[in-house]
C-alpha cells in the first residue's frame, strides 16, 4: 500500500492510540524531571525552531520528535516494521502469508 493511497480506518485508529501513548510518555517524563510543564517544553521547542540554525543538533532532535507525531511519518514507520516482521506482506491486499504448522504458506 502506497503512502498516498487510501488507508484502512484501523491504521488511523492505531495512530491515534500510538499518539496518546507517546504524548503521555513525554508528559510523564517532563513532569518527572521537575524542570517545568509540558507547555513549557512546547514553548521551548517553538523558540528553538525559530532561532536555531538548520543543522543544529537540538533542532534535528525536535524535528525528529515532531515527525513521529505526524500520520504520514507514522504510517511509513509502521509499514517498514510490517515489512521487517513479515517479508511476505502483500501491500496491494494487506495480507501477510504465514506458514501454519504442517502446511505450506497461506
């Protein structure tokens, strides 16, 4: 399945669940440091993106972090993992060929 193609609703539901989990982990981590709030973190990120040079390591980190919260990036990562875990994945049908015990591939 190509990135521009129509996706199954389950993919977006999976993304929403991932995003909720991911944002919760970020929030808990920030709060556990005692250094500020999530809003403080977002404000610092906004300022950094506005002021740091294009190749600054902090800018790269922030952009990479933000990229994982965008559906197209998530979808690409998800499909990459599917291909790694299931080399026989057929994107045109969304099916994975698996071998059942005592039988050939299905």
